[in-house]
């Protein structure tokens, strides 16, 4: 009787908590705009309560996220479970062999042993229809196959309250990785990395104001545009924009003499209307905060490479590291840096470079060898300079003036 009372009390507690769970799920956001520092692991912990469920977010956003290792500020990720995802397979991996088939195999093994005389004549007559399980070998059980680790659980088990089993998540994660096409360079890397002006007078337009929501007449000067917000822009003198044009919203950074100022992209806006010499544009991508007073440029056209990989080269272009978009000596992966070689020197998008340490004898008598400090990939090229992103770092203490050498090119 006390035990029955105990379970009745637990059931009442579960029913009382149920409306709270439903209400929490109903108020959960349906999308998330990626900010600097976000990862799919952190988003899964925040919105799903388990970081190991990050493949679920990735599978719902394969049209936005090209590589689950990298998500970029401004990308809008869907969190709504009702979205149809074409990348999810329709059939699961088959389960391992059934117990019946395994039992039949063991029966055949027992009959073979009896026929060869192992165990004596009595053993041949004592083989029953249902064979006892064969004990594991002395060396221990065989390692489980990948298929058995990813197999579905008991179909009669009640549905899980907090998502699929971890083995099922691993199964979906492996599918996500193996189905991804290879791209040597992505459009978001090309547009968001910036470049040096090379002291050229660029056709800058201006961000005049944020006009969403339209009933607000004046906004603080430090207001930021959100994705799909509308901004008023003005074209440079003597130029016009067309509806549908894509504009790169930028701000000017530090100057790297003698190659001009750093152009730092903050987002992409698309022209949707024009009136009285002013243009209305909608923010479609965010890389950094977009504010009044920033500039706009016509977005460059990006033509992706056809899935080819860079091939090694000998006697590649020798360059010098000019610095980064920020004053930071320690370098980290995905950081943007600039080189003093460009199109005229044979540098092209997708080229791979290595930053190498200058060999010399130090004051203590030791010798510094010519070793690799970091690997770079060129993402944007102008006539005399190139923009690159750091792929990996061996020694982060990389100073401007370091030697850089080209080691591979896209065919």
C-alpha cells in the first residue's frame, strides 16, 4: 500500500510539471542569428539542453551552414522542428543480424564440431534444437561494430523526454560529415574578410539611417541593424543603384602603410526600393554591427571553385606579412591577415601560404631554425596585396614582417 501511494504521488508531480514543459517549448525561439563566438555545440546546449544534439541544428540548416565546423556571424539558423529537411535520410542503417540467425549459426558450428569428433560421440547425439550460447573466447569479447553502436533502440520502449539516444546522434553526425561536398573557398569567407584600399579612391556610398520599424522617426546613433532590417543608403555622387543590387556594408579600420586603410565588412544589404535619390536596402547578412555612418560598396561577384584541391608548388611567391585587421600579435585560426603580394605577383584566391620563422643565431648562442609558424589561405586578391585567413597555428607569436611563402595553388 505505501508503494502504491508513492507512485501515485510521482504521477501527480509529472502531470503538474507537464504544462510547464509545454509552455517552455511553445515559447522557444524558432531561429537564432549567429554572433561572434557561437558554435553549434553551444547553441545545442542553449536551445536543446544537450550539446551532443548539435547535429540536429546542423541538419535543419544545410542550406545555410556549408561546414559544421564553421558558422559565421549573421547567418540565421532555424530551430523550428517543423521544418522539412531534405538532407535527412529516409531509411536508417540496418540493425545487426537477428538473434535467430545468430542461433542458427551457432547450431551449425556445434554440428561441425560433433562431426569432426570434438567432444566425443555423445556430443554428436546431444545437439538440441536450441543450442546454448557459445561462451566468449578467453581473449575477451570482440569489439562492437559501428553498425551495432548506431542501431536503433528497443521499438517498444517509451519515447525519450530529452531527445534521441547518444548513439543515434552519432549516427546522424557521421551522415552529416560524409555527405558534405568539398569547397576550397566559400562565398562568406570571400565577402567577410575585407581588403586593403591600396590608396585607391573607392566608390563609397553612405548608410544614412535605420528605418525599421518605420514609425520611429529618430534612433540613437549607436543603434544596430538586425537581420532583415531596412536601412536608408545614399549612392556616391554621379552613381545610381538598381533594385536587387547587393551592397557590401563596411567600416574603415587602421592604416597599413604604404598600402592604405583596412576595409572591414560588417554585412550585406540588398536594394529593395528607391525614392528621391535615396535608396532603401534590406540587411540580408551580418558580419559585425551595422550602424549609421558606415559606408557601402557594390558587392564583388564570387565564382566558387569546382571542388578541386590545391596542388603543391615549388619556388612559390615570397611575401611579407603586413599585419591583421586588428592590432593583435598572437594569431589564431580564422583570423584575417594581409600580405604584400597580389595579382601582379601571381597570387590568386585559394592559394596556400606558410608563415615561416626567420633563421638566426640568438644572443644566448642558440640557433633559431626556419620552421613553419602558421598556414594561410588567400581569400581575396587585389593588384598589390592579398587577404588571407589563418588555417592553423603552430606558434602564435607572429609579428608583422614575418616571411610568408606560397606552397600550393588551385589548378
